[in-house]
């Protein structure tokens, strides 16, 4: 499955893809089949659209939301004395504290006697953490981070679809095949995916072994 490492970045201009793949200069470079050239262009435009959205919308919204969430106050609870005599302090800014508190609350819901484990304090930390999570969710939505993520997913899906269309297109010339291979290498489309069957069919078609 393609991920952002494959679909963000490297949206080279179409002539560069062709020249690099065929080892030709602009003066002697051949020409792509119109239908295949259109697919390459569509993939390039999809990649550029995703890059622009990530740069101009998603990343700024993410940074703004992160700053606002970090500014939310934390709750600290003194949960009594520890086994060594020191004070046990739980806080919503410590993941370990939250995990312990949630575990105690969950076990109490299951009917276990957790009073001696600091159930009252555990409930206070768990409730405070839940309030903070809800506030963070509201912040992300208000700033537009949630919508930006959703749009990123949509654009990423469109990018993947466009890139798969290039890889799956049945090319009929050696020049198109070279351009296809250059594109697939550039996008790391061989990483964890097997395209040998499709490429073998391309080669046989070009060699005149298939109709």
C-alpha cells in the first residue's frame, strides 16, 4: 500500500521523467503516447495538490492546534504516601500516571475493591484527562486541523489512485515502458508491491508476443 513517503514529494516535470528514464537529451527524446502522458500528468498534478495542502493548510493547522493544546492546564493530584514514605503525585501531563489511574478505575468498574489503590484520586485524574482530551478535540476542530486531516486523506487517496493508474496502464512502446519504470522507481512503487506480472505483460506486448 502506498503511503505518504511515496506520494508526497518528487513530483518531477514530465519531460525530466522521460529524459532520465531513456537517457536521451531534449533534442533527441522521443514522445510519449498521448493517453499515457495524460496519466503521468494527472499523477503529477495530484502529487502537487497534496504537497500544497500539506504545506499551506495541514502543517500550519497542526502546529497551531498543538500550541493551543499544550497551553491547556494540567491537573495534578497528591495520591497519598508511597511505599518509601514519599508523596505519590499523579498528573495528566504524565502518561504513566494517566495509565495507572485508568487501570484502577477500570478494575473498580469490574467490581474489584480498588479503594486502597487510591480510587478517589484515580477517578480525579481520569476525569481530568478526559476533559482535556475533549478540549483538545474541540480545539482541533475549531482551528481546522480535523478538516485538514480529512482533506489530506482524500488527496492522498487521489494520489494513490493516479499513481496506480500509471503502473497499471498497458503501455505499447518501449519509450512508454521506460517512462513507466522511471515513474515507479521515483515513487518507490516497488517497495512491498509486486508489479512483475504487469511489467511482463508490457514487455510481451511491445515485443509483439501479445495482441
